[in-house]
């Protein structure tokens, strides 16, 4: 015991010395770097980040500029905070900045980052991305899951209708979060797993742990020398989670292989196992890769779209005139005799504006996913060294006063007759990113957000529970893999349709 404590202190002292020497070396190399706050020895600027790093970085960028240099422990980082700057990193020099840093969760759970989300830029990632886009996330595939989405949203509406007739308050956050999980599981595995066992815990609990561990700041990311000591116990937890996920995915894959019934709609496991069995894949693609993609799809799809719906509902509750305007549009275009169908969505212009405005103010991934430069590059005369972490702050871009008049206000009408779109072409609004790494689930995500939001606003009026006034709604955020509202939304639904 004594020996190991001595060894720990000796390692920490050695690591601190190493980082201190490196600091001196980096200070010399600082010339040519973008401006930024002066960091402290060893930790750099880590102390400047609090619970909501996107907000802290946005404040710092106001002082230091839209291309800002900071060092987080050992890692040099470039923070990008304006549309013009984002265009340079995601379009002009997109290829240089399309890498991803080491990511411990993906390293263990996705077989050394063989997933799409954290796959290193290169032929493997390109092939994997093509496969996911063509086979799993194509328009044709998304449409094939339409009856499932309709059914699941219908079940939610039914339970809300019951609550409405009882005059009961509901936890809308919890309800739409389980809607998101159910829709994801049905699409990916062909079955709902929320209440099922997953080792000795429930599926929901394991996923929560994965999301929690995945979003805990990891000392090893910033001080690789300390990473091996696993001071936070994260490596141990990642390894344990990897085993749980691998066993679970193996069981699901085996069940799929044993199942002989003809399915009307093939889920993601069916599609990927067919590719393996047909031997038609143009690259190394086996069970490990299937499991890596399953993990990706689960994490990327479960919370994102429904969290975006929750933010939009919150803003509509705080802005009753916008809520009424959207309900009026739905009454005119759909009527009160039937529910909204996905085919209605294209004609709903105000809905489109509400979604854009809500995603501008509340992007669910405010710092996107980290990019990494794969070689040295010069941007605006600034030297960006290889292996710098590139953080695009879309939260700051969405609230940039040079681009958005009255940036903090929720005004969907600002998109009327505007050509600003959110599909990655216009750098003023990039909730899904842009360029080579743009979200491949954009079309699916957007469809789900519009459909669920339209349905909830069309079928119900909403009153806040516990006598809370709309203006008193606490909009504090809980930063994580998905940026959600810190508190759950409790509301009383009032049914609006005639049937
Ligand atoms: C409202 C919903 C969603 C939003 C706002 C969103 C946003 C994003 C953002 C900002 C990124 C990072 C882009 C970058 O690093 O440059 C991303 C990446 C990704 N998203 Fe989404 N996403 C959503 C839904 C989905 C869905 C439904 C799926 C799949 C079923 C998905 C799958 C992915 C994957 C696989 C990546 C990594 C792509 C790569 O690195 O090549 N997303 N998403």
C-alpha cells in the first residue's frame, strides 16, 4: 500500500515536471497562434471552464475574437465562434480539420474508435460513412420507419389525452425522452428495450450511465501521462460498459440471425448483418464494426431530436403569441378533425421557422463534436498546429450580435422570407454542423423534431403545473453529450382536437 502511494506521488510529480517543461517549450512556439486568454502553468485554461463551457467560451470569444487559442492541460485548442470563421474551418480547410481526437469511450466501446462518430478521418471512416448514409439513414429507409413513428407518437398522444381528461400534470420531459428511446430502439433493433434487462440493470439505467460517463470531463484527455493512472476511475468504467454493451449487442445480433420470420421493415441490425453475410462490403466490416455502429446510432439518435422538441415547446410556452400562431397554422393546414401526418410537414412554414429559431438559441450539441487538425495549417495568418482540438461554438454563432439582431430574443418571424437554412450551407445556422463531418442523421432528426413538435402543439394546449408563470420558467441548461434543460418540464395538457 505504502509503495503504491509513493509510486502515485512520484508519477504525479514527474508528470507535473514534464508538463512544466512543455509549457516553457510551448511559450516559445506561441508566436503566430490566434489570440486567447493567458493560461496558467500546467493546466492552461482549464480553470476558465465551468458547468456550461459553451457559455464560458462564448464570453471569452467576445474579448479575444472569433478564432481563439487556448490550451487545456496538454491539448492545444482553437475555439471558433463566428460564421465566417466556421466557414474557414468547415469548408475552406475542411479536409485538414476533419479529424477526431482520441476518445476513450469510443476507444473501448467502439473497438478502438471504429465507429463513425469518432472514427479517424481516412478511407475506413469514409467507407463507414457511405454505408451508414446509403443503407441506414437514406430517405427511403427513413420513410420505411414512418408507420413506427406514427404509432409511437400516437401512443404518447393517447396517454396525454387521458391525462388531459383527468386534468393531471405530466412530466413532459420524461415522456418525450422515453418516446425518443423507444423510436431509436425500434429503428435500430426492431424492439423496445427500455424496460428490459441489460446485465442486472435496466436498459435505461445503463444508457444513462454511458451518457454520464461519456460526458464527464476526463483528466486523461488533457494530461495523457496521467491518463494511465485512471485517477477518476473512468477507464475502469469504460471497460466495464464496453463489456455490457458488447454482450447486449451480441445477444441482439444472435437473436436476429436465429429469427426466420419475414419482416416488413428491416431494422439496422438486419441490414448490417445482411451486408456481412452477402460479402459485398467494399471494406473490412464484421461483427465488431456492426456493434460500433449500433452504439453510435443509439447514442446519437436517442436524446438529440426529442431534446430539440423540448426546447421548442419551452420557448413556445414562454411566447404564447408564437404558440397561438403555430396552432393557427396547424388548424388551417390540417384542421381539428385529424392528427398531423408526416406528409403535412412540408407545407408548415411557421413550424419551420419555430424549429430554426429554437435550434439557433438552443443547439443540442452547442460545441458540436470536437474536430482535430490532421496537419499544420495557416488560417487567417494564424498558425494552427497539427493535432489541435477544434471546437466550433455553434451556441456563440447562433447568438452572434453581428449576425442576429436582438440575438437573445425568440423571434421565429426573423426567418420569414429569409434564405437561411439549417442544413449546413449557411454558416449562420449550423445546428447539425457542416462539411465532411456534418450530421448524417440530419434528415431523420429534422423529420422527428418537426413531426413530434407539430403533433404536441396541434393536439394540445399546455398549462404549466405548480402555478409557474411562463415568464418564470427556468431555462438553465445541463451541458452534456446532449445539452438539455436542467429541470424537467411539468405541464397539464388540454386536448384540442374534435375526435
Ligand atoms: C436534432 C437532431 C440532431 C442534431 C441537432 C444533431 C447534431 C449533430 C452535430 C452537431 C454533429 C457533429 C458534427 C461535426 O462534428 O462536425 C453530429 C454528428 C453526428 N450525428 Fe447527429 N444530430 C441529430 C440527430 C442525429 C440522428 C437522429 C442520428 C442517427 C440516427 C445522428 C447521427 C450522427 C452521427 C453518426 C454523427 C457523427 C458523424 C461523423 O463524425 O462523421 N444524429 N450530429
